């Protein structure tokens, strides 16, 4: 999860705010678990623009991806701690996100990943999973 405090709140004039949005100058992570940066291509009455979203959980990532139509998700990057709490992070491009087959979701987690340049799928813990399991569904393919 992302944690912030009122000390980091940024006052934004109502005319510039999104409805029901809060604005923060900083956040911290509640633990050293992997998290994701997703870049979206969004259309509005003022034209197309991109928006980057930070996501703390794989289940939220899956829900977010399933919310958008094809072509909206441009990039996904997975950030993970490389040194068990000493402050170093690795960022990996995610080229595909899959919904696991019902038979594997309990142990694989809510999503499977293919990282840029790799051929195998990996579970939420980055362990390689069996290829071609019936019942999987490709949720998104990015340009990574």
C-alpha cells in the first residue's frame, strides 16, 4: 500500500481539481512488496493525454486493466526491492498480463506476467509457470 500524511497534502484550487481527488507531494510504501506504474492513454473533451497510476497490489492491477478497453494501457512497469529493505529497487517492463486459469489462481496469484524480452510467464512471485494452461486469458499486451 501507499501511505501518506496530511503533512504531504498539496492545496489545489477547486477549479483545477478533479472531483473528489486529493493531491499529495509524497508517499511511502507500507512494506517492501512489489508495486506497479501503469501509463494510460486517455481521451477527453480537451484531447488525448497520458496519465500514470501507481498500483500497490496485483489484484488492483488486474481490476484496473480489466476496466479499460484495448489500447488504453500503454506501459506497465513492476518495481521490486532488490535488497530486502535497504532501499534499492529494480524496475522491469511488463509486456503481457494474463488472468490465470481458475485451477492455478490460488497458488499463482491474480495475474501472470511476461516481462519484456522474456518468453516465459511468471506468477505474482516471479516464479516461472507452466506454458499453455487452458483457461488463461490475455488481459493486456504492451509495447515493452
